[in-house]
C-alpha cells in the first residue's frame, strides 16, 4: 500500500524538458579589399594616397545580397597603426565616396551619405556591388619632415545590419 501510494504520487508529477532551437545566419553583406592603399610622399611633411601625390587610393567592395537591410560604415585613418617615433602632431584629412557600382541607382549613395568625424555612412538600399574609395592625407607638424621609415594606417570598413 505504501509503495502504490508513492507510485501514484510520482505519476501525478508533471514532466518537463528544455529543447534548443539553433539557427545559423550567413552574412548577406560581404566586404572585400579590392585595392590596398599606398601613401605617396610628395613633400617632406605630407603623406597622401592621392594618385597625383604618388599614392594609391584604397578601394573596398561591398556585396549586398538583399536590399535595404545594411549600412556601409567606412572610417578613414586618424592615426598610424605603425610608424617611426613621431615627436610632433599629425593632422589627418580624408574622404570616402562611391567609386563604382553594379547598378546606376547606387550613385545616390554619395548624395545621401552621412558624415560625422572621420566616418561616412551609406544606406545600402539596392542589392548588388558597390566599390568605395577612401582618400587619406597625413600632414606632420609645421614645416617638419616625416622621419624615414614605414608608415601604416587602416581604413575601417563595416557592414551594419539596420
């Protein structure tokens, strides 16, 4: 009798289970470096990616599989990631703009871009590929020459889901 009451009590308890649901999200926005940048040194106190200054302008390509879900956020350099020791200030300028598109409607990206600080944001409203170029100029001190050596700076390109 004791045992049957125990068995009945156990049968009355509810059962519970936790079941996971997993999903893998694949990026619908891919960023590729199309052209790596190179600084030219047209004057002793200036480094520039401009072709007229002996530089190469970096170009990144955004491939978007679905329209109107992503923002391109591109930031031009405001410091060197590596350089010789510098004893004076470096003044930075730069700009990001559309270089080439796979759809004529993407030319509006430049008109509608939002710029704050060293960052440009583009609303990727059309599916396809867009190439962005980013200029960068670094000026050293006042009438001072950059010390000899290797200088590296980074353009940060991000694809942000809206």
